[in-house]
């Protein structure tokens, strides 16, 4: 039997937003659903060396949506 350290499979997802998405100090996130973990949120961090936003997600939920939140957190935009 494999140890628990080998049973968790993760995927790195990357987002390269255009200039419209990066306005007003936007924050980026990933929402996954439809699998064994149910609904789950992940914050994305900016990787300056690659010039992309990155999230490491559990590789269980088959559906993923990228979101960005403007700095005032009143608006949320979806990208499927």
C-alpha cells in the first residue's frame, strides 16, 4: 500500500490575464467543483519570473473556473 504522501495528486494551473483583468489591483482565484472534494477555492499568486498567476490545486474535481475580484471586492468576474 502506498503511503499518504503518494496518494495526493496535484495540478499546477496558470493564468495569463490581459490588461483588462489586471486593473484596480485585481485578485485572482480558482474555483473547482463536481468531484470528490465538492466545491473548493484556491488563491492564485503571481510568479514574477514566469509572468503568470499560479495555483496548485487538488487533481480531483473535474470542473474549474478562473475568477478575478476587483480591489473593492464588490464585483467578481468569471471565466470558464
